[in-house]
C-alpha cells in the first residue's frame, strides 16, 4: 500500500508539473519575496555623475526605504540600447535568476520589454523614457523634465554674453524627449533674452563620449558661451570648462565634474518613482498606467546655482525669476508648452491659452522652436 501511494504521488507530480501558483502583478507580494532586476546602459558603480548614475541613486534610495537585502537586487550593466540581441539576453538572464520586477532604464530597451512581458506574465517590466505599455505587467515611466529644462534656460539666457547658446543633443527631431527638452530650454532662454539663439549639435547616440566632446568643441568654436546638453556623460561640461565658458549640466549636479563652468544642472530624482512602484507591487496596488512625474512631485528639478562662479547680484536676480516661474508651473497655470508657439520653419504649434497634451509632449514633438538653429 505504501509503495502504491508513493507511485501515485510521483505520477501526480509528473502529470501536473506547473501546479505551483505564480504571483500575479496587481496582487500583494511579501517584501522578502521581491526580487528586482535593473538594466543600465553604462556602469553606474564606476561613475559619479550622468544618466545611469542618477538612476542608481534612485535604486539605492528605494532599497534603503524598504530595507531590501543586497541579494534582492540584481544588475546588468553596459547594455548597449542599440543591440537587441544583448538587450534580450540581459533581461532573460535576470528572469532566469528569479526576478519579479525589472527596471529597464534606457529608451532602446522598450521593444524587448514589450515582447518579454507577453512571455513572462508574472514579471513586472517598468521601462524608462518610452511610451509603450500593456494592461497587465508592462508599464513605462518618465518625468516632465521639460519643466526643469525651461528653468535652466532662464539661467542660460541671463548668463550668455554672445547670445549664442550651444546644446549637445543625443538625437534630432525623431526623438520627442530630446527635441521637447531643447524647445523648453529655448522658451526659458527667450523669457529673459529674446535676442539669444540656441545652436544644436546632434551626436545620434545617448552615450558617445567622443561625439559629445566633438560637438561641445564645435559649438564653442561657433561662439557659444554657454553649453547645455541632453546626453549621458558630463563631457560637454568638461569641454566648456576647458574653453572658459559656462555650462548647464544634466541628470546629476555636474558642478562636481566642471566646477568652474556649470551654473546649474537639470536633476533627476528617480527614487521618487522607484519607491512608489515597489510599494505598489508589495501592497498589491500595481497598475500599468504610465507615470509622468513633475517638478511638484520632486522627480525633476534644477541644482542650486553654483555660487562659487556667479556674483551675488546675478544670483539674486536669477533666483527671483526662477522662483516666480516655478510657482506658475507647480500651480498648473503654465506648463511650458502653453499657447501658440512658432517653429523655426515657420509653422504654428498649439492653441491659445491651452497646453500641449501629454501624449504630444512625450511622443509628438518633431519640430524646433523658432530661436533654435540646427548646426
């Protein structure tokens, strides 16, 4: 009889190998069972500024908030977001190691996340900067970085003496994130200095140290005395410092990289999102609704003005304008892309007394503002 019971148990196990119940996103998950994968485009552990480093600071904040163990967070670094084979391999390796939540931090990872989300319904895929999601386990997240771009444009517009401001851009008008940021920056410049022009040099890569250096030098040679950027490394700021001009950093406070050049930087505080999402996963309230944070949420901001390289009078003048414009944005009275805007090719965008809709800001800005010049 005992042998028969054992044989029966074996038969049942073989016949029903998938009886183990998998966790379903949107239902509670015990904190000790949370296992997170993070995919980075560079190595944030060897960096002290830039895009991946800013994300990693946010991951650490989330980890500390919940008291997660080191073993609960796994990483894939140096995952080129233009290499789909490597991208898919990195994500699959994390899934094979048992992660149930993946933060996929670069634009080019989006399509792989979409594909794998269908194959692995018990894994949450959260993709940064993109626009795709599903109704079960695939979401996207970003922030209204254009609001901070606008504020930084005010500082740049008040600092330039040549009325020529350079901008090192990862992508051209095919990417709404970059182009929208340039336009928001340009509107901030115009607010205080309608004479100034923004000269854009495109590298065609999020991460291209040599290309970023070359673009920065070319803009400086063209007479630009402030260098802003939307790319991953602080190299444009370092080039600005070498040339004795000013800079506007991005992702982290790049005054640490170029202390004699950087006036301020656009900042990402990704921890605001990472903490909120993990909390939702744990308490069972996770949804795939895209997240689009703001100045008011604290996910984006600008760094304090670099007092070591500016005069007190200039600082107080700029701060007064920045504080007033911040209030307008945070109150909802003004959201940068408001009203009718003229493009640099003679078109009119937007409607009087209306803001561009979020979807257009995230996915539909394929034009440059009228004071932008493509180099």
